[in-house]
C-alpha cells in the first residue's frame, strides 16, 4: 500500500534509498477517503492520493511545531508498505483525516519511492506559525512541496550535518 509518511528533515539523516519506520501515523488513499471524496465528485485516484499527501504535509508541520529544533521545512516520504503492517489509527476523533492510518509494526529497509520537501523559503511561513499567525498555515497549504527522486536525498540532507 502506498503510504505518505509525515516527517522532518532530520528523519532523512543517513538515509539513502530505504528507510526503517516504526509505529506512527501515516496517510494513504484509503477506502474511507475515496468514499468521502466521491460524495464531492472526486473519483480520480491521483486526486485522492494528493489529498492524502496534503494530510501528511499537515502532520509534518505538526511534527515541526512539536519539535522546533528540527529544520523548518515540511517533508513527506512516499513508500510502499506491506498491507499487514498498516491498520486503523488507534485513537481517532472528528479531526482525524479519512486518509489516516497507523503503521502497526516496524517496517525494515522500506524502499523510498520519492520525497516531497518545502522550498527553503517556506521556513519563513513556518516562523510566522510559531509567531501565532494562523493565516500562515493557509499560506503553507497553498505552497506546493517540491518532488525529489530518491537519488537526490543526499543533496537534500547535505546541509543537516
């Protein structure tokens, strides 16, 4: 199952083309999301996957807010994980996106399909979020993450060391 893993740039430290993932919240084009979007007339799988991707980007922002010492750029790692390692979220509420799933075990050396990362200047928007500017969250949502091939991961993380 294709998963969109919310992460921070420090999660990529030392990573090349595979990553080991422990239990955590991830996002996918779930049946629930597909049904929810179908009521709005959205049936194209790429659009459904994009909505799941956006939910992962939001969770990446939340991870940055929880740990402001990490680089202030959102990151979504796309991976294919065996279905038996994915389950429903353990604690959900009305705010839990329909795309949310949980990795329920450790996924070892999972091949990375690609990564999506904020542009460097997105850090200024994240700084506004830390300053209490709630409109900055909307600005971040409007900002597309940049696509990177797995071979480009060392370039993304070069300035972390």
